[in-house]
C-alpha cells in the first residue's frame, strides 16, 4: 500500500514565504484528500512541493508498505503526478495523441495493447472518446480540462495531485468527474489530492481535508471534522452553518459575509 506523510514543508520565493511548516498525514492508498483555502493561500505551491517541482524546507515521505506496515520499496519520483490548472498540451495535437504521449512519458515509445486499452478506457470513462481525433486547440475550456484529467490518469500514478480539476466544468460534469476519481482511488489504491473551492463537493467526495490559509496549515483531518462553522468564519469570513440532508451528507449553507475582502472604488 502506498503511503505519504508531509513533514514541515516550506517554500519561499525570494524573501517571501509561500508555505511554512506544513505537516500532515499519514495518508494511505484509497484516500481522497481535499486541499481547501482562500485564493493565493499556497495550495498550488503545496502540490508542486509534494511533486518535487518546487524546492523548500521539510521532507515528503513517500513509501510502499506491506501488510505489516514495513516499507517494501522506495517508489520512483514518476509515481507522483501533478495535474496543473491549465492544460499544457500542444494545441496542434489531437486529443488521442496528447493523452497517449502522457501515458508514454518517461517510458519506451513503443505503444502496447495495454497502452491503447488504458487510453481508450480513460477517454470513454470521462465521456470524451468521441473527441479523440479533434485538435486540442479546437476544444472548449471544459473539454480541455477533461483531456488534462485523462493525461494524469493514464499515467497510473501512486499519488495524484489535481489542481482545481473541475473549475471549467458544469455541475453535472463536475459531479461525474469527482465520483469517478473517488472510485478510482478506492479501486486502484491511489492517494488523490484535489484542490477545490466548492465545500459541498468536498463534504460529498473527500475522505480527508487539509485547510491552508496564508501559507500555513489551519487544520487536517476527516472532512466532516475540520469543516465547521467556526472554520468557515475564521478562514473564509462567512457566516454559515452545516446542515445534514436525508442521505446523511452535510452541506454548507451560507447566511452572509462577516467581513468585506474586496474594496470597490467609486
């Protein structure tokens, strides 16, 4: 089973501290972890730090454990995949080419039957198989985002870091993608982190939640434990309450704003 633990992670740009003393975990295969917080809180930097794309203080402990809890292997860096907010694929590539190239990244360029099967299955699961021959540049923002998700999933990482993967999707597509990702984590034993703003989606799909504000960890734990009325007031500046629907899922109900964060000039 894959495990991950964060020890006092930090990151700076020049003299500016972006992250400081982030410790959380251990997280285990099958966990879906939401990372939430205000804009510019440091969520993307945290993901880049975990993926080894940004240097900084602290350590990321990534291991494969057997049933007794002892470490059996040191996973390669390629087993951690970071999916940024914006698709970086060449706009002249077709959807199929872009996803297949992502699948072969860092490996032999020989395309196997397994490669084809995994690309086909992923595109079909995300409802974009019919777009296979279209160029990336001809797609809508939401379609491009689904291609980006496909590129991450076909690499079959142990740990997947998804930075706002549903920001360009409509409500129906967002729910489909989040449900698919959650089920995939359970079935494949992956650890999946999702930076997301919709707290109701967090309460529905995330097992655990990390709350980041001003580059520091406010709380980490079971989603239903750390998303509270007090947290909503302290971190987001809103007066809100949590209500439970008949399915046993809690929802955030916002009553009003406690303080203004945006200034308007007349």
